[in-house]
C-alpha cells in the first residue's frame, strides 16, 4: 500500500458516507459476467463515478455500481490488475466495503476449470487460493489501525461459512482451490498442467488481491466461482472471452437463485 492509501480510503468513504444510512454486515462483489444480479437486487444505488478517488472502470460488462440493501451491499464491477490498475486500486473497494461496515464478504468470479470433475456452468465454493500474481497488494506501507503487517491466511475462505452454505444449499456443492494469475492472456496448456500439479482446481485473474485485503481487514470471506470454460488444453478447443460471457449468460438465473439462497444463509449466521 502506498503512503496515501489510507487517505484515499477515507476520502472515498467520506464522499458517500451520508448515503450509508444502514450499516450493511454483508458485502458482495459480483464477478465478470455475473453483474446482472445487481438489477434484481433492491437497494439504493451509488455509482463508482460519484466516489472520490475511485478509478474509472474500463472493461465492458462491468457496471461499476454499489447497491445498498437490507444488511447487504452489492458491488458490480471491480478493478482488475490486468487492466493496468495498481494493487491499491484493486483493493480500494474492499476497504470501502469495510468502512461501510461489512464483516462478511461474498466474492464471486468467473474461472477456467482445471479439475476435470468440473463442468462449464458449474458453481464451485472456493476453499483456498494460490497467489500467482507475482505480487501482493499489501506490499508497502502498513497501517496498523487497519490490520497487521503479516496477516494470517490459514483460513482465507471461512470454513464456518462454507460448512453452513453447504449444509443449507446441498452438500453436492463442490469445493476447489483457485489459482490467481494476472492475465490478460489465458494460460498455456503447460501452465495448466503446472497449476494442476500444484493443487489448483480452477484459474482466474481476480479475487486473490481482494481476499488478501479482506483477511487483512478481519473480514470473513465466502468465495464462489463460476466455471465458465474448461482451462486451456483440457478440451481440444481455444479459449475465448465470448465463451466466458456466453456461459455466465446461460447460468445467470441459476446464479441469482444460488446467491440469494446463500445470502439468506449467511444473514442468519
Ligand atoms: N483462465 C483465466 N481466467 C479465466 C478463465 C480461464 O480459463 N475463464 C474465466 N476466467
């Protein structure tokens, strides 16, 4: 984190604090192609553009809004490292969510399936991650009032939340380890073989920095990944962003149902 990061967080929060009338306990970040859920979610809207110091969003299909509902705040749109944003930019929304009052973060993403038991269109609970982004968002100045210099990552994805969700939603919900790479190129088949060998079940280009930030801030995390395609070399066909979008569109309704169910479970915890 850079020296001015604490200031950025505070300014960002101050610019919208009057709109945060009811403190949400749960925050949700919607991943690539999964942002459509926000239109179903009832709440007061805050656009990224009205938040001081928030970078401009670039990727299509990432709306860049918050909606504040009953105990829950949903974020559609995020800042990816591959877009050229700094790690400070990438984790700023997590700090803002913390400032809003969240204690639990439900984070979602699109990923490539490495585990051959997975299928495109399937939702997987993230049980752990492997940071392969070549950096860490907490490098730099530490702000002890926010978190420790050396945060524990033993249970980066809360076991308690996973167990509760599995028993309520159905124990058939699979779990997997998510490998986070910078992108934006997809992986080579050799890289996917390596990821498999080191214990990854799915691969993507987000989530890892935000989850590190959330753990630093003492936020409990629940991660859900939508496998949008099988990873490179698993099937004999090239990967495309179109396929990712197509899959998320196909499972949009199922995703909304799952996320609503999960929110209800988490609200009761
Ligand atoms: N690789 C990396 N990121 C992804 C993929 C993939 O196969 N699918 C969706 N996001």
